[in-house]
């Protein structure tokens, strides 16, 4: 069963707190992605991971970092969260050039 | 940097209508073109793809691609209320790993 999971689904944090978003996939896909989605802005790429410990900045990496120590897990870390990082975060995985499978999303609110 | 634009931003059609959604891109070397559909509160899900110039039909959905004019489109025949969603076009960068999404077209099909 091809599946991408995300934890947690909902999160409320105060400005300055650290945030950890976790993503897992069971398809052995090499490539994984983190996006954020805001109304009117579409999906914006934060980071892309080509495989374990092989990560690359996307279009909006400032304020974020990632970790991928196992092929099936990809984490997004916000050090000292800011209010403008309130958003819905999606993780995705795919094979090169093929469809992306998205997780259900994490709705993050930073107060 | 690949630039992907969608039109229209929003579309309201009656049930049974034929609907056309448009997407333009800026890099003629792009090879992989996708449409994703995102129902409200859900994750994006791949709908259809096309990899070479021409047309591809799957049920009520048809994709057209014209690389020379940097344009591809999605056509929905006999639109249903269940088709109401945000439609995102996506173009893979020339290395085929990075995916650039348009900002989306909100489609509303009235019963």
C-alpha cells in the first residue's frame, strides 16, 4: 500500500519555540520533498532530498532545515519558529520524473 | 528558473459543462508535465501526466501539450460536482527531480 504519513497533523506553537515535523513513506522512493501551501501562493518548495544525507535547498529554505538519516524518513525542523511560518506543510515522495505522492499535511500555527 | 503560470484563477461551471484549464511554462527543455487535483482540506493527488507533444485521454479528462508554445491544458468533459477542487499544474525541472507547481485554478461545478 503506497503511503506517505505525516506527524503531527495539527500543531500550535509559540513564536521562538522549535518545531519538528516528521514524514514517512513506504515506497522506497529516493526523492522526498517538503512544501508549504498558503492561500493564493500554491505549493512552495522548501527542501528536496535526493537520498539519505543528500539534501538541497528549494525556493524558500530560509528559517528551515531538514534531516534524512533513513530513506523512509524525512524531517523538517524550524528553529525558533516565526509567526510567518504559520502554514500547511506537505511532505511528498516520488521517483525521478514520476508522480509525487503527498502526505495528508500538517497545519502549523505559530502564535 | 522555471516559471509556471495557470489560468484562470477561478472557474464556475454548471454540471455537464466542458471545462478547460490552462498552464504555461518557460523552459522548453522540460520533459514531464502533470496535473494534480486537491479537494478542500486534502492533499494534492496526481490526476494525469503527459511527456510528449500531443493529446492524452483518460475517461472524462484530456491533456494537451504543445512544447513549442510552452503550453499545456486539462479538459474535463461532462463536469461533475465532485470535480470541484483546486487544480495544480506541475512541470519538472530539466533534471526531473525538482517540480514547479502553478498557483492553481479553483474549479466549482454547480449541480
